[in-house]
C-alpha cells in the first residue's frame, strides 16, 4: 500500500524531512558568513580602531625634518664654487659629509643655526663627489639624504711656478713667490687656495705684484730653523673667467742660518754678518757714476758658478760682453748681481767701477777658491740678504727680484 506524504513535507530515503536538511544548510552558511565577516558593528569597529592606532604610531616615528641638496643627484659639469648647497627645513642639520672618490673630505660649516651647510673651500675639477647629510626635527628624529654629482672639466687652465723648491734650505730673507701662467682676475679666490704653516708659528701674509705674481713673507726676516709648509690647492679655482687652476702640491722648506751682508757704497766695504755678528769684511766695487747700484734690501735668488755677462741683456748694448764671470749671484730681475770680478784691477775697496753690480776680487772661471768672491759664494745660499746703503741711486723696487722687504709691513698687507 502506498502512503502519501503529509502536505508541506517530504521524506528522504532515510525518513528525514527535506525541510530539516534545508534548515541545516542555511544554518551552516549563516555561521560561515558570520565567521568570515567579523560579526556585528562592535566587532567591526574594534578591528578598525586597532589598525588606526598602529598607523598613527608608525607615522609618529617619521622625522619632520627635510634635507635638500644642490646640485641635484647625478648632476654633471657642476661649478667648482658656489653650486654646492645643503639646507634643512623643519629641523636642523647635524652632520654633513662630502667626499671625492678617493675618500678626501671637503671641509665646511653648519651655519644659520643648523639651517644650512657651506663648504669652506672650492671643489676640484673633473671630480665626482658624494654627499651624505643628516638633520633632526624638534623631537630628535633623524632624516637623511644622499646624493652625488660631478664637477666641470675646464677648457682653459693655469698653474703657478714657485720658488723656493721643495726640500730647500734657504736664507732668512727668502719669500715664497709664485708666478702664474695666466693673469689672475680673482685674486682673493686664488690666495685663499694657498695655505702656509710655520714651525714655530709666525704670521705670514701675501702680496700681489701685478696680476700674475704673489709673494708671501713674515713681517721680519725668518727665524733660523723655521720650517715652512705651503699647500697649493689650486685645482678647480677659477682664477679668471672660465680659466681654472689644475695644481695640487705641498712644498716644504727650512730656514738656515741667519746671514745678512751690508755693502757700503761709500767705503766700498761689505760686512758679512751671521746672527748679527761680523764674520768677514770684504773689499768691493759698486756702480760707477751714472750706473749706481740700487740701495735697499736684496735677496739672493740665483747662484751661478760661472756665467757670461752681456750688456745687451740689460739695456747696455755694446758696453760689455764678459765671458767666464765667476761666482755670480743674482740680486734683481733687472740684472744686478754680486759676483766675482777678474778685470777690475785695483778698484776693490778704492773706487766704484761697475755698471751697477757689486764686484769682488776673483779670477777668470773662479778656480781659486781662496779669493774673496769665491769665499762669499761658498758661504752664501739662496735667500740670503745683501743690503746696499749710501749709493747715489734710489731704493730698489720691491718687485725687482725677491725684494719685498723694501715695502713696509702695513703696505705689504694692504
């Protein structure tokens, strides 16, 4: 007998109602949605609050300071002066490091209360630099910036030829003199790139003669034994418009014993003094009337055991041409020497017979080292001072040779 199901219900093979099965499925689905969806509004709100707090906490750790570096990262052909600038806003710079590829660091100063950093020197040409700058905000949180750039490669350059040479021992009157291969129109920048340190310490100042020569000296003659170190940092210095230095060199020299010799043109005697004491008196001849020897302090700048003296080279064309002049030492660029004289007869100590030089008795070629000129030559070095007084001529110009001692210290510094 077939049995009909009750209306509104069904029975599966096991006798269970389909309605119960459907209710069971719907219940499982509802539970799954609730578990995945996070439940009601309270549950959802709690999850959102947690994420917001983490975000705020992370945000509070970030510095407000902003570091700016010019030129921009990767820049090429950057100017060697004036282009490098580092600044900080909403904070203060605490550390700045600028280095070239060899690790050499560019010195500089943090200024404006930490708002900016300025290099204390120019940059080298054709050089890549890296920059690392750090700033802190008011809460002490750090911000850092890194950058790199490459400086320009100049088309026109200059160097300086200098005296004395590295490793020299020189007299107490020796300045450090440098002559440039191009006229300088930015003298302050060039002079700033040359530093001089001494042991013991003494104030050394520079003075320009024209636009291509710069000499340095102390107020008074150097003290014996002084060690002088000169650093030429000319690479990248713009000496004139679009003309850059290409020289980096350290020069060291030492000051020897103090020797100053005084020539009296009236008595025709020269007193050779060391440390202020006369060690030798020699008879001399100086410039005859019309060719008088310069007065003033003159520094020995060149020593020649034997040379030729021709009047054509100093504007006295045809007046003399003397070969094998012995024991000659230059006192001026214009041709004044103190030298051995083998043609002067009995002039030494008796009358003035030269064309402006100071002459001492000698033999041709200077082979006899016992004569006055030979003795003086052998006891002199570059940088010794020879002072001429009581001549009928004026005082030698300070730039005529290494003779800046004839200028007052006040004028020298100005």
